[in-house]
C-alpha cells in the first residue's frame, strides 16, 4: 500500500522555484528508496525530514523567511502551517471541518518527531527498537497526508503572498480579475495589521496612478463585502490615494470621487483616519503633478463630502481648507 502512495507525484505550486522543488523531490525520493529497501529506521527518519523540508520551502517561497537550523521541528511546522492555513476561504469558523481536518493532519505530522526519536535515523542507539508495520505505516501516512495538502494549498498562498503582490502593485500589469483573485488569496483579515496597512497603501498608490482595475477591485469593491476590508487596510488605502511612494502629495481627482467614500464608509473611526491623513499631508511636499492639478482634486474632495459618514464630514472639510491654504497661489 505504501508503495502505491509514493507512486503519485507531489503537487507543485505555481511560483515555486526550481531549486525549491528539487529540495522537496530529493526528500520525497529518499523516502521512496527507503520504502523500496524496507530500511525501517530510514523510512521513519525520511518521513519526518520530508515534512520539515516542505515546511521550510513553504516559508522561504512565501516571504523569504530563512529558518535557522536550530529551530525546533514543531516551530517550523507550525509556522508553515499558519502560512498556508490562512489562505482558507473567508468566513469559515475555526471549528469548521475545512479547518479542523488540516489541523489534525498537522498534529499527525507533528508526532513524527517522537517517532523519529524512538525509531528513526539521526540518533546513535545503545539498543535496537523493533519497528513494526504499524510504525512504518503511521510515519508514511502522517507525512504524506500533511505534505500533499500543504503543497496543494501553497498554490493559493503564493498567489496572495504579500511581498510579490506589493511589488507588482508598484509596476506590474493587472488585467480584469487579477487583483481580486490575489487579494482573496491574501485573506486580508487574517494578515497582521501592519501588513494590512502596507497592502492597502500599495493599492491606494496604484489607484492614484489611474490604474482602473486596481481601483475597482481593490477599493471600489469594499462596500459590497465591508467585513473583508479591515480598518488598517482602509487606512493604508486612503493614505496611498494622497501620498506617493516618495511621500509627496499626489492624487487623481477621479480616484477621489469613487474611492474615498468606499474607504471611509464602514471604517470604525473615519474622523481619526482623516485627521491622521491631514497631519501627514501638512508635512509633505507637493508633487509637480499635484501642483498643476490641485484645483481639480479639491473640487473632487468637495463633491465627495455629502457621501461620507456624517462624523467624517467636518474633518474632511477642514482638510480641504488646509490644502487650499498650502496651495501655490494661496498667498
């Protein structure tokens, strides 16, 4: 039975580098050779090593995380599982079978450390333990169950990986549906707040550069499912709509009309968000393009005022007046 399990190739995620895939296949081939030779200590050791190798590849492929050799097996496995588990569809509770089944697969894989310590290669021994068929079957099944699930999930996780997504928002091409798919894979509510803000900032800045698909799929869509767009993402998006990568004031009037209401409506504290933006704009220089078109931007800001949450209108109006004060011809 085990030989049949090992005949099926492991799934390879799009975006996995050749050297990373080679490292996984070397571990997989080592396990197959051990099973073919019925080298029982090597089977147990190789089953554990395959899981750990896949976990390390997941971490480095997702965000470049190099895990020190001395980090424990449980720590590496847990960190990798968190990366791919967060890509599960939004709205599924923690006690749902789609979460519990992978979690239990991880628990099975976690026991391989103890099996390896008792029966596998990697330790000198003063006595020889009997390695039964049950030990071998448990080791191989536990390893392959988690590994196959993890590599299949990695495809989704890599589509939403933060570093390449933010890089592509800087200068990549986004066709219709591209950003929507990648943001769904990123599972924004499960990201750390700092990462939510970084991603929102990148989306806002790209939207301010008149990229319609990004603005539509990354900002204008917010009111449809507001629970999918946390405050920190919205905060980053609003700042990105008014501050470019150089920290200069820069915006696009049409983006203001359509994007600002989407960001502010549903934010838990839109007044504080506007005040925070105002403090940033007060200390920022104006880009040349904004200097040449600021009047259109201010008119767009005026137009949006009635569409904003009631508590946001006063600080928004104050922000408009402050920008007028700093205008080149205000003096």
